[in-house]
């Protein structure tokens, strides 16, 4: 008996000790979870609360926190599991149901399941604001905006200071209904209720900008600065408005204030540099609009040159800072390279002309009549051409006469460009050793239009300045002839009508409009023989067929085609080709890009990518992802960009359907369109030698067009219809997710 009592006492003590140990461990896990939760480390908190619930399955505290952590970490299974545990334990709360509904909507995208939870919650917690809000969000998320609005209006009336409800109503009115007047009323109401919240005036100012109400936008930005005087973005945005109004000084001052508040504000730094840069270009280009007489004998010529130099020098440090902040800032590199070339040209021109054209106040004192004169000059292009193409040479032939009775020695023909074109190569000085008395001589001076080369890649192609060369003749006696000029035509697209040159004299405020005609550039990429990926059969031939029909039937010239096939189509080469193309483009030109090859999809970043020739499997950093591609396209200043991709998983390149607006057949307005062989899906390569279904019908549409042009949307409609009826894939054609799309449409003109 005594032994039995001792055994029972031992067991009771052991059980008590075990209970105390369990309780201590449970409390420890709970405290660790609380600590992690307090610092927003929800993943760690989730682990500790899970351990706590496993130790004491009947404790409701751990489950309540588990639901919250699971929602914040997007762990829907854990959330529903914890909610079920609480229901079994008889613990129900409106917040838990609210989070469950949100998890169905935001994480699982399960509308029916969300409705079930919402109905159960409304029965148990009728009138609870959290449940009512979850019900509203349910209708809003799944597109029943009228039902959401019908529930929002009484909710806002009952809870007028519920900011989230007001935001949803504004979103429906502004983003869905596009009812700008009503949205402005709601935003004004929101600003009355929340006067210190800058989000509402931000939304209102966006409406004014979109509807081109710049005066109202300016007032609202000034209000935003009052609300938050240390927010650099408000000063920057206001600077854009002032630039739009033409108040450049205030625009620069505001952008400079933004930089003062945020020294790393890349956009503001780039824009201030761009303002100075464009003003410098404007003055520099103006020199080509002056007559040689104005340039040499009027002070205005040097004043304009000085202004150009001053603005260009002011721009340099801003672009240098932009590059320091972002080494991939392609535009800053190009502008800085262009500035250095222009400044160097100004310095060389001054060095060349200053010994002769210096006394600008007294023309008669300045002008000297030497014993030699320039009788005639003309520029000779290659046979049967009236322009220079890349890689070609032309000759400037100058006829000089010795009018004296003496032999002349050591004459020089000196040449310079008022606005430098780095693609034009020529010597700046040509000697004439001797010229007999009363005799003439003709000198041929070669000029070459250079091919793309390392010296010119990374130069911005500046529009508006003619390819003008000026020259004069000097002798050892410091006498010289008048300044003459010749305008060279470089490339077919730059042929200008005769007699359309305009000079200016009294003003230095120049409004210059380029006269060059547009050209179509084409980048073609096709990859069959991948190094690490399965080989394709038709990508290269498809790309070449597309190129062939564009060259034969449409206004695409061979000199404007860029190509990469198989081993040449590496990621670096793709990017380098885009950089080269940027140097060739002018704002009125069009760009077509055709890619045929593998594509891939990253479910974590939710975006597709092109696979270069040498990219390895599962090596995302070696792919040309859609974000990088779109960033490069965003940097290209074209009238129209048309991207065609015959690759898997290209759907994330586009804007949403509800953002898609354009004016059919209006190619005067800028556009940025894309056309892909499929959405976020695999697409067919096709049988060997037959081409992919997408490429087959694309070429067919281009070939069969009998009209003066084919519009992008016509091309898209034809190919989509054909492919849908012959392959299990859905081609997509929409505007791209980049800036610059103003609602126009690219028209590809036939020859």
C-alpha cells in the first residue's frame, strides 16, 4: 500500500513538472512571436506562433496572431487553418473573418470562397464596419463597381472619416468611370476632411494634367508644396509645369530646389542638364542659319557662339552627376559625349578663325582684299546621286585665282563646321604650295560619311542643324578671302527642298523646325542554335523572311537594317544594337523590332524575358527581361515604335485593356505598339521549313496588302484571326508599357 501511494505521488509530481515545462516552452514561443511581430518580422513571428499553437492547441492567442501573420506573409493555407481552429474553439471575431475574405480575394483569387466567408460574416457580425468594408472590397476587386458604389455611399455617410472608403469611391469614379468632374468634387471633399494628406491633391493634380488644365495643376502643386515644403518631388513636378508654360528660368529654379532637397534626385538632375543642353544646341544650331557675312562681320555671330558654349558647359556637371548616380543612364552618356564634341568644335573653330575674324566693330577696317580670290566651288556626290550614303566619299572642288603679277606661296584652305556632325570626316586645312602669277588652280578636298564606329556610338543625333561646311583661303601675309559655305546632303532621308533656307538677323531667339523626312529603322533578331536551350527550327528563317518582305515591299532601306542571328544574338549585342539605333534615330523616325527565339517567365517577378543565344537555363540575370527591354525602348525618341516578338511569355510587355486608346490611321501622333505571338503562354515554332504560325501569317499579311500602306492594327487583326484558327495560342497587339505613346498609329507605307 505504501509503495502504491509513493508511485502515485511520483506520477503526480512528474506530470506537474511536465506541465510546468510545457507551459514555460509555450510562453517562450509566444513571447518570441510577439517580439518578432512588434518589429514587423512576420515570417519569424509566424514560425514562433505556429510552435506555440502546437504546444498548446487549445490556446486562442497564438491562432489570432497566426491569422494576422499569415495574411501579411501571403500564406493563405495557414490563415484558413488557424481560422478553422478558432471556430472549433468557439472564438469568432469580425477581424478574423475580414482577413479571411481579404485572403480569398488578394491571395487565392477565389471569388466563390470569398463570398462564402462574406455571407457567414454578415450573418454573425451584421453592421460591423470591417465586414461591410470587406463586402465592398469583394465587389470592387471582382469588377462589380456599381454594387461596390451602392454599398460605399451609405458607408461613407455613416463613417465620413473612413479614408479607405473614400479612396475606393474616388478610384471607381476616376479610374473606372473616368468621370473627372465628379472625381474632382470627391477629391475636394477628401481634402476638406483630410487637409494634411497630400495624396488627394496629388490625384487631383493628375486629373488637371491629363485634361491639360495646367493653370489648375500649377495651383495644386503650389498647395502640395505648402503642405510639404520638404518634398522634392512637388518642386520637380511644378518645374515641369513651368517648363510647359515656357517659363524656363522658374522651371530650372524649381528643379534646382528639388535637387537641393534631394541631391540624388536623378530625374531633376537630368532635366536641368537637359534644359541647358537643349538651349546650347539651339544656339549652336542657329549658327548654321546665319549667312557667312553675319557670322564674320556682325557681333551677333560670336554672341550666339558664346551663348551656346555657356549653356553646354552649364549642362555638363548635371549629366556627369546623373551618370554617377546611375551608370546605366544612357541618355546622360549620349548628351555628355555630344556636349564634349560640340565644345571641342567651338574651340577648334575659334582657334581657326580668331586670327582673321576678330575686329567685328569695323567692317571696312576688318575686310582685306588679297591678291588671290576664290572663283568658284561646288560639291560632287558619287555618280548618279545627290547625297552621300554611309561609307561613301564626295569631293569639294574649289577653284582659286592668282590676280597678282607675282607667284604666291603657302596658301591655305581652312574648313570648319559651325555645327559639328561627327559622322562627316574631312581635313580642316589644305595647303597650296605655290600659284603662278595670273593663273588658276582647282583643288579637290575629300569628304567621307563614316560608317558606325566606336567614336560615334553613344553620340546623340541632333536634329535641325544642316551639314554645313564653311571655308576661306589665307596667305602668309594674313590676308584672306570672304567666308564661303556649302551644305552637304547625308542620306536619302535628309534631302531638302531648294530655296527653303531662312536666315535670321536681329533676334537670337530661334524657333527651329527640322525639315528632314522620316525613315524606318529595322532591328531583326533570330536564334535557332541556342547554346544551352533547346534548338529552334524556324526562328532565323522567319526573321529573315520578315526582313525580306519589308525591304522589298515597304519603305525600309538596307542601310537602316540591323541584324543579329544565332551566336551573334547575345544579351550584350542586343543592348549594343539598341544603343547604336538610338544614335541613328531622329524624333520623326520610326523603329520596327522583330524578335524570334525562346522566351521565359519568372513567376516571382511576374514578367517574361527574351533568351539570348548564350544564356543558361534558370539564370534570369542572363536574360533580356521585359523591364530592361522596355527601359531601353523608353529611351528611344521615335515617332513610332513597333515591337514584334515571336516568343513565349511576352504578354507582360503591354498596358492593360482599359488603358488602350488610340486614333486609327493617324500617324502624325506618336505611338508605341507591340505585337506578340502569345500572352503568358508557350507558342508554336512550327514544322521545319514552314515557319511558325505567327510568322507565316505576319509575312502573308505584309505580302498581300495592296493598299498604299498597312496600319499596325490592321496587321494585328489579320494575324490574330489567322493564328487563332490554326494554333493553340493567342497573339496580342496593344500599346507598350512605356512613355511616349500619344495615341497615334504607325502606318507602314508601301514603295
